[in-house]
């Protein structure tokens, strides 16, 4: 499973795509993915907010992640 | 309402929006243009760069346009954002609405830009003389 990275998330990880691998202990939900990212990259814990998009829609913490989903980290937005 | 115009572009021409919003049943046309300011909190900004998660950004921009059309009686809506490197004074976002009466288009225009800033996955990086900052990233 891969995660798309934008803005400061891309700078924190140092790439535009982050691979979660195929391990069964990988994050299964939006909440677990957030926790995983903060654990791997503590800088995520310092952001004003951290959202996850699943299939290009904002996803609540309890949404489960499935193979083939398009998953993205959405750091605080600043358009306009 | 006619189909809203939703776009992410490299170069933004704010001049064409009047034509896009003009409508025989509209007595009012309201447009907001956001541009690159030369400073942030007193510090000189050299340039800006915008990045988007394009597929999601277009989806959110369209949702916002349709939400506005539900709240107010509108005849036309435009939501257009630029991406890439931008210089001082360049237009980076144009939102607008036309409506039979001015109240609706003023309120809709404000809703479009305020909600875009809250929700649409677009990120702004400010280039100062000796540092770069992703805007709003940190508290």
C-alpha cells in the first residue's frame, strides 16, 4: 500500500510516495495510519492538523484502508 | 444554474471571469481575486509556490460551488486556482458568482473563497530571502 504525500508531508518524508509495504501488521484504518506516520516521522505530530484522504475524499479516523485505495496525507491546507 | 467552472491552471487570467459569469438573469456579478502579497508579518516575501492534490482539489472545489448554489440563488459560479511558482502581484485564485440580486452573489463569493481556504488540498510555500515556509503547517 502506498501513500501520496504533498506540501510539508513530502518534505518530512523526503519523497512523494511512502510505501507501507504488504505487511499484515500495517495500518488498517485512518487512525492507525496517522499513528504510524507520527511514530515513524515525529514531525507529523507538530503540524497544526493532519488529515487523511481515501479515494480523494477526506476520511474519518474509523475508515478502514483496503488494497487498491488511493490514500493521501493531507497536511494543513493553505490555498487561496 | 449553469454548470460551474472549476479549474486548476498554471497561468491565471482574471480578465476572462466577467464573461464567464455574465448571464441574462444576473443583475449582479461578484468576483474575488487573490494575489501574491510582498510580505507576511512584516517579512519580505520573494515569491510563492502552490502545489495541489489535483484530483481531490477539483472535487472539493466543485462541492463548494454546488454548496453555494444550494444556499443562494446563483446563475453562474467560477472557482479557479493557479499552481506552480508565482511572483508578487500575480493572481493565484479567482472565485465568483452571478445572481439575480447582489446580496446572493456577495455572500456566495465570500463563501467560495473562505471554504476553499479551509478545505481544498492546495498548499502554499512562501519563499523569503533566507528561508521557505509551508503556510499554516505549524501552529
